[in-house]
């Protein structure tokens, strides 16, 4: 009967204290490991997200998007093949940088408008349109520009709202920006109008060229819209 009572008495205080001590030691030993693991997972997640953003920037750059933030480096070191290394860097933590490089099997020159839309007033006489160049800068590059009619609610009319223009822009080595001017004509909004009339004319780039054997391409955007607005004096 004595043996049975000892079994039913449960754990002694000493045994409980020993168990608590062992558990505390295990928690103390494993806590840094858990913290390190969670920190690593969080950091890896942020780095992966940044790499995704970098890859998107790379794809934009390769497509010639004028808004892409990338560096273009001529290279012939990859199995003797001429091409361009497109490099993008982004910060994902303070002082930590993700760098992604992509090799494009060409040495391209991209020519594109600086934006998809431009806005000006009829009293300005001329409105400057900016064209940018990205990619290889060592060559002389050219691109043809022109104003074109577009289908819209209020299309601008040649001779009434603007004068048609066209020509060729030349980028000398190292040049990254050029402008051409669209001549706009003064016109009046409808009598009694409280909002100005706004008319639209299309802009288009075509026929890019480059010296030095580089591949000249149209970037994005290569078509744009110029909005020409009448100016109405504010009512006192």
C-alpha cells in the first residue's frame, strides 16, 4: 500500500524546480535562434520584393521606357558576343542595395518622348516637346518627328490651332535630350464660356538611326498627345 501512495503523491517540489530550470535554459537557448530566423525571413522577404521591383525596372529599361532608372554598359566579354549590360540598383534596407544586371544581346539606342502628354496655351506661340535618348551614348543618333491628326472629341485643326511640323532630331555622342517646337495659334473659346476650349494634336516618332553599328530602337512612349488650351481671363 505504501508504494501505491508514493506513486499517487505526484512530483516533489525539487522535481518541479528542476523541470522549470531545464525549461528556462531551453527557452534561453532557443530564443535567439527564433529571433534570428524571423529576422532572416523578414529581410529575405523585403529583399525578394525589392528584386521584383528591380526586375520590373530592367524590363522597362529593355523596352525603352523613358522613365526607367537604369545604367547601360557596353560589353563584349560574354562569350565574345557584343551586347549591353542593363544594370538597376535599389535600396531595400538602410545601406543595403540590391543590384540586378541583365545582358541584352545587342547594343541598343532608345529614342522616345519624355512623356505621354504635353500641355500648353495658345498665347505661347510655340510649345517645346522634349525627346530623350537612353542606352548607348557613344554614337550619333537621329529620329524623325511629326505632328499628326488624331481622332478625339476636340481634334486640333491645322491652320486654326497649330501649324503642322516635322523634321529630324540629331543626338551627338553623349547627348541625352533634344527638343522640337510646335507652333500654336491663338483662338477664342465659345462666347460666354467659363472653361477654356482644349484641342489635341498627335505627336509621333519614327525611323530611328544610329552610327557605329548600334541598333537604334523606338522607346516608350513613341507617340504622344499635345493639348492646346485657350486662356480665359478670370472673372473679377
